[in-house]
């Protein structure tokens, strides 16, 4: 079974429809999350020119994508899973975007490896909006300080915020909170919305949707 180009087109049309009807300024990018899929099954999307792909694990990304980066030069790879600081070096080498920046130790290591490789990655700070113990992410009360540390002290290119809203509660409420916070920090990008709640995310200003199923 290949990843279905028809499904991608369906979602693209749905995104355009919502954006048009609601007269939204931004049409979000679709990140196709390809974890567990071998490259052979992703090729149909590459061949129709899809650009943004997401992976959850550094090692899987390296094995899968490194051999064909030269063939598909426009690919943008997104780290959308939890990132441990001991994987920071490889993550800087592999990814164009990292959506899970969530602690000072990780931020510091990422800044060191950016300097080592002469590369600037685009970062989203992951925010734990509901203070969920089982989830990673910076708490809202600590966000301003952490953002200042990353952007001013470490010179990381933080372009926006990311969240994983609580599963059993209405996502739209949390997407709205993240939008307000991003506006207060003058950040333009929002990584929010997955397969089950991407329509709510679009309505709340998401600029990157992380879609798997």
C-alpha cells in the first residue's frame, strides 16, 4: 500500500475550501508525517511535487531520507516528535524544521551544532498548554523567559509555537490560546492540527498541519 496521493489532494482541497470560506489570510502548509513508512511508499508524493515531510525519530529519518536528498532537492524535513538532547547533533544535520524545542539543555546543544555545521534550522517551541505531566513542552508561565533565552542568548531562529492539545478536550480552545500567545510574542508560525482536528486548527490560524492518517 502506498501513501495515497488522492487523500493528500482531498485534504489540500479541504484546506483551500476552509481558507476561502472563512476568508483567512493564511493557507497552511501540509506536513505529511511519514513515520514507519518506507521511502518506496512515499515516492508517489515526491513525484507529484509534495515538499513537506515529518518524521518522529532521528535514526529513521537518517536511514530513509539521506540517500535521496540530492534527487529531491526541494524536500523540507520536519522533526515532529520528541527530541532528546543526545540526538541534537544529528537532528541539526538532517532537519530543516524542528517542532519540539522544549528545554534549555536541548536548545543549548542545538545552538552549538548549528555553529559547528554553519546551518540555521527553523524552530517551533513546543508548549504544554494544559500542564499535562505525560507530555513534553514548555509551560505557559515559563514561555516568555524560554523564548528570550532561545532567540536572544542562543540566536536560534524560533519562527513559531507548537502544541499537542489534550486528547479528551476540545482542541479549538487550546488552538485559540496558542494563537493568542504567538501574537503576543510576535511569532507568525503555528504548528498545530493533526488528522483528527486539523479543521479547528485552520480556523485558529495554523500555518503548519502535521497529518499522518
